[in-house]
C-alpha cells in the first residue's frame, strides 16, 4: 500500500513569509508525528497527534509553528514569518496505534519537505 | 549530556568487514529501543527493534545493556549497500516521544 507522503518535496521561501507543509499518513494509522532535521543532525520532535486526543505540542520551537490534523487523516505544519534558522528537512511519520509502554510500534516516515529560507 | 549519544564516525570499512556501533542513553526509564537506517537525503527507516535479550536479523545483531544504558549494533560481512547513517533511537522515559541520536555514518568500500 501507499506509504506516508509529504508535499511539497522542496520549498524555497523568503524570510518573513509563511509556509504550509502537508503530510498524508498511511491509511489507518492513528498516530502522526512531525520532526525537524537540520543538516548533519538528528531528528527533533515537534508535535504528536493521536486520534482525536489533544496533540502534544511540546516540541514546537516557537509560537510561529503550528500544526493541525483532521481526525486520522491529513496534517499540516505551518510556519509563520519564516526565519533562516527554520531551514531544515521536515519529516512526518505515522504509526499504527497509540504507543504503549515497552511498545515497539514502528514509525513510518515520509520523504520529508526540504525547506530553505533565504 | 545529550539524551542519546552516538559516535558520528564515519566508519570506513572494506566489504566483508565486521563493524560495531555503540550508543548510550541518559534516561533510565526508557523502555523502547531501535536502530533506524537513513540513506543520504532520504527518510529514516526502521532497521530493527532492540530487545532486552538481544536479537539478530541476518547479518545484524542488536544488544541492550540496561544497567549501563548502552545499545549496540553489530554488522557482519558488510556490503556496499550497508553504507548509510545508523540512528540510535530511544523512547523518552515512559512516553511515546522518540529521541533520535545524531547517527553514525558507515562507508563500506570495495
């Protein structure tokens, strides 16, 4: 079946502009995650959605970042007034179910959106 | 101290070599452990989960030492296609958040 898809694959924008990134999780996956990966670095957790529960936004770096998800479908990550330090690859992942302690529930990643802020 | 630490490498080995990567984590309450593989400019993909008793998948063996908060990955008979960055991943204590190490880069040469 189809994997996680993200769009656009690349986005170049000017400092100060808003951008919207989209993620389509695997059908039936209830959990959805957004991460940021700067060049040569590990993944930083941004936000987590689980079904209709309140999202965990604790990883969002500033109030310029926001994300939404409708039910168990598409999610959008919005960055307002982009800054050069926002340049990174933004990765979305989904997993089949809510994490339980000791779980080995695989996260499936999309190809990412490479954001460049000039 | 970083929550998950890895030697960044690169490890440059000939085909057929055995190579081992190590990883340490700081949160003793962590319960779930993984190795992900990330190819250049690609997304991470699960290589294997790491279980308490250690586990093997073909040429790959993962070990967990909870007392030392240490995880290892052993690759035997390296192939050119094993060239990638290997990410050590640990859940944050008892939560669902996964903490990713910065990765260890492996280059397998002919």
